C-alpha cells in the first residue's frame, strides 16, 4: 500500500501518469508520499507539498494528492518490516518489527484509526497511531491473533492481552494473561470460533482467552522430539471446518528436505490425537459444490512458496481438504484416519484462441506434462468453437490414454499425448 513502502523521489520536468507515487526531496515533508491524480509533466521546481492528505497539489501540468506517510510514530524511522500482521478495532497492527534496519522483536505498532497508510499522528496530535514495547515478559513476539474482543500477543513463553479502551491518551490497555505457555512458531496455531489451539514450547494447548489447558500430554514427547530444530518456524497449523480435524504439519528430524513430511491430527469433537506421514508442500480446502474451473482459481498453484490454499472459513457447503507435494501429486484427506488417496475429480479450462482469434487453426496433438504414471486412464475431451459467442461447444468423443503404458512412449523425453485432427478458431 502507498505509504508503507519507499517509492522513487520526485523529479523535475518529468512526465507522470495517474497512479504514480513519489516521495518529496524536500526534507520538511520527509516520510510522506504522494499519488498522481492527473497525468502531466512536473514543474521545473518542486511544488509545496501538503501534509493534509485531502489537498490537491498542482505541479506543472500534473496534480498530486497525499496518500500516506512512511514516518513511524515516536521515532525518526522511515522504513518498517514486520513478522506479524492483524487488524483489530479499525487499526492495522504489526509486531516483531524491523525499523530502519534495527530489530525490535518485542515491539507492537498500530496505524492510525481506519487509515493503514499512516503510521504516525497528525500535527495536531490526532490519529491514534502508536506503539508499545511488550517487554512485560521475556522473548520475542511470535504472533498476534484476535479472539473475542481481545487482541492476543503470543510470545515465546507467555500470552498478553490487548483491549481497546477508546481514550485519546491510552487507546489500549494490556495485561499478562498467562506465563504458563507461549507459541513455538508463527503458524503453529489454529483459530477456532471460540478458542485457539497451538503448539507451545513444552506441550500443545487450548486457549479460551483466559486459561491455557494442556491437551497434548499423550503426544507431546513424540512431537517435540521429531520436529527438526532448524525448521521449527515452518510448522503450520490448519483447521478443517468440515470434519473438525486440526492438523499441525512439520518437517521431521529424519527428513532430508525442507518441506513438511509428518503431521499430528487432533479431532476437536472426539478429543483424540493421531499421527500421519504427510509429505506435502501445500494444504488447503476446495468447496465441492462450487464446481470451480481452472481459470476461475486466481491463485497459481505452481508458484514457489504458495503453501496455503484456503477458502472462506466456516463454509456450509461440502468441503474437501487436499494436499499437494513437490512431485505434482494431489491427495484428498477425509475422515479421522489416514485415508489419503489419489484425488478423483475433473478440471475444465476455458476456450482459447492461441493469440490468433481471426485465424482458423488445425489441432493435431494434445500433449500432457505428467510427472507420474499409474494403472489408470486419463480421460480427455476437446471442445471447439468458431466464435467467442458460441454458447455450446462441439465436443469430441471421449479420448482415453492408459498412463500405465502410454503409447507411444519414448523414455522420459516425450510426454504422453493424444493425436486428433480438428479445425476451428477456438479450442
């Protein structure tokens, strides 16, 4: 967002387009950033900027308006990075912060009320932005999560609650809730409607906002001994709202890679634990009744670090929980046991004109990039259309390929394919 990063400095006699963001060279306005609202060429001299974000600034034939400020309340820092982020009571909160290269692992900072682009107060003192060093207890802030009407600050060995008071001088109040437990890793926590379940330094806990209750006595020794020490921060907690299962996946000490390979499962209804071999790089949910097609899913599935695939929480439709691995396999998880199996489903792509909608194309072969083969068939149909408005496609008969013994198959150099002979503008 504008105001939370450092854009290029303003330059005289330069053409700017609507939406361009610059920072002044005039140090009197250090930290503020401005967005171009009318395209044009900047003047020969720098304009007089305004700290009022609603004032339009004329600069040659271009016009600007303030859109944020990089300055941080209470310091002279103009650059910020943070490990944790959460919204609460109209404020944007960040924690475990780096300011101008200086680390503050215990710092909690919040934006102006209903203005996440501003991280310091106005000249008249209004705005309600600020920060607090949460050093009531030792250790860094690991995560910040809401529960009920409170923002909870999870540190390594404690939990601190922050509540909104509404006063201009003391907008928030905080208190130490417990020193019995803290959070072992940023994502080793699952948010339920009325409870958090998380992995601590010595056990697994259920936290209701007041009390931490150990729930992992039967499995804690196995978990803590099997987590690879240098991959602790890769622990990931996940809640299947359909089955009630809570999954904590992690990289084990016996695993040679960096991805997750084992998991523990807690069924919140039956209050039982189980362990699983769960070699995976991604986990998420798919709403079965939505019948999504590939082109409707806006998150690319093949990008590096795309580790969370999630739908809206507490959906009423049937939900499938799927996991993927680095070999391109997708598995379906269901029930309370390790019933992992091959994903049975289908995908439909939109029609495409191959960047030449005006030309008739002849399609002779469909080739598939498939990592693994098995004793099953791949079923494919191809639809053709002569114009983009054609509502009903002309579909071929069902085409089958035996992936156990693809024919022809020339070692690993040529992927399986299906030969056809079709002509159309769209496929």
